[in-house]
C-alpha cells in the first residue's frame, strides 16, 4: 500500500487505518490505542503521504527514519510526542532499519462531540505545530504520559459500558493538559533558541517596516513572519506568549506603532499620508489602532512634541 507522497492518501476511518496497518478491527469505531512496536511488520506499508480524518496523538521512541511536514524532512532518533488534527497531510520516509516503540492514540472528532473537550481541543495550538516542533519529553514526563496512554488502552480493551466513553475522554483531557504544561516547559528550557528567534523576529519586522514592502503589500501577516522564521504560526504565537506575554500579531502592531511614532515625530506628513505609508487602506483604521495602543490619537501624539 505504498502511496506516492505527491498525492495524499485519505484515511477516512480508524477501521481503515487498522486495515492498512494489518491490525485486527478496532474495539471501538471512533477511538483506538496502538502500540507502535506492533507495527514493525506493517510500518513499511505506511510510507508515503497521508491525510487523517481524525486526531492523532503519538509518543514515539527510537524512530529510525524521517518525517515530512510541508517541504521539509526531519530526523527523529529520540523520544518525541506529536499531535495532528483532522485534515493535516503527513508524509513519512523510513530507513532500511525500521524501529518503533511507543503509543499512538487516534480519536475521531465524533467520539468527543458531546463533551466540553470537543471545543477545548481546538484551543491546543500544538495540534497545528510542524513536525520539527514536536514535544521532546524528559524521562519523567514520558513515563507520566505513557501511564495515561496505558490507562486509556486498559479502558479501551475493557468491556464497554455506559461509563467507558466518559472515562476515556477524561483521560484524553488529562493527557492534553499535561502535554500543554510540558510544551510550556520546553519553551522555557530552550530559551537560548527562543531568544535567537526574538532577535530574528525583530530584524524581520525592522527590515519590513524600514523598506518599501509595507507600502506595496500592507502590514505583514503572521503567516509571512512564521514563513520567514521557518516555524509554524501557532508554535510561533504560543512561544512568543510564553516569552513576552504577547502574540505574533501584537508584536507586529507594536513595531507598527513604533514606526508610526517615528514618522509622526520627525516628518510633517499628514495622518492620512502616514497611514498609507504604513500600508493602511483607510486612515481611520490606522488612527483607531494607534489610539488603542497609545491612548492618544496620532495628532495628539504629534502635538506633544510641539
């Protein structure tokens, strides 16, 4: 079932995933817990480009091969945790020696539809992170998350009753809460990398606003900044919030206001001209943003220098 990476193969159901992996039918049509060491024989069949119609949460250990997200390949030879939401395209490429261990939890959106988790799961930005932004776990963290996976597996293989779904959903909720905590820990422990990113962000914004790019194409978007930094938009905003308390959009606005203050205080350009120079189609939009950030209008700010 080797599929070309150019045309993603859509896996519509968890039952279909089990069939492709040569596993027995799932105990439940909307959720499954898979031990990755059971895939040593089936794994080569899953090389290619795939689109899952369900959530995927995976703790991988000793993966000898490469994963692709977008146009980039990433090597993983240590324990990592990845999260994918329905509709994402993931490609994989293995070496001659396939070695996998760990846990793979797959959850169809319908399984959690009538639970609060159906809404809160969309707030976890890491479901949209790129593969190279995977969660790297300490031994203690890995053991904790693996124990939750084991609890889910235990419930999954138990006799289904009226409480089964409630228990599994509560374990998934706990798993995601711990994952969120550990991602915040990762932002802190990799601060030197994060600080380099902040320096690069400042350089990109300065170059953008000091050149003529802003007049040609308008304000820089979060996607533009994240592309320049080779990082996914959600990961970038979450990392910035952790470091500075502000999102990427807020950093863009701060740089804009800084540039606007410079122009207002050093030139005689009208407010409308300043707005157009900074990429605004409507001057009133610029004035509204400026006042919301500085508590004064652009004209009031200019007059404070006279």
